[in-house]
C-alpha cells in the first residue's frame, strides 16, 4: 500500500521549494543545489515507503516534519485512506518557528 502513495505538492510547497533553490543558486554552487534536490527526493521516496518515518510537528499531530539538512525542513500530511502524501511547505530552520504557517 505505502508504495502506491501519491505525493501532492501544494502551491506553497512549490513556491518555498523554489525559493530555497533560488537562494542556493545565488549564494552557493550547483553542487549544493543538486545535493538539496537529491536529499529532498530521497526523503520523499522514504516517506512513500513509510509515511510515519518522521515525527509529528509540535504544532499539529497530523503534520510531520522531515529534516532535509541543518538549514531546511519540509512539512507534510498523510491521508492513508486515499493513499496520498501532501507536501505543505518548506521551511528554513534558521527562521523563527513562530513565523511558520501551516494553513
């Protein structure tokens, strides 16, 4: 069942993902962009196999936080009944956690 799970990117997840890529492109090298992309893809594949692999967020039990690297995480929700994983947003871990909006 878990292998069949569909990953759905919210508009906010797409925007925040590309903001990270833009930041990396402006301040780092192509290697960091590739590493970030590969880590993100690997984490998403792992979540498809085992959606509960990451801990629930401290704000909401139904939302989980996947840590990509020391600076970046993303939040996702799982709908087991419909076999869907919803990527909600990417987050810079250096920001104030109070600024995180999961709506």
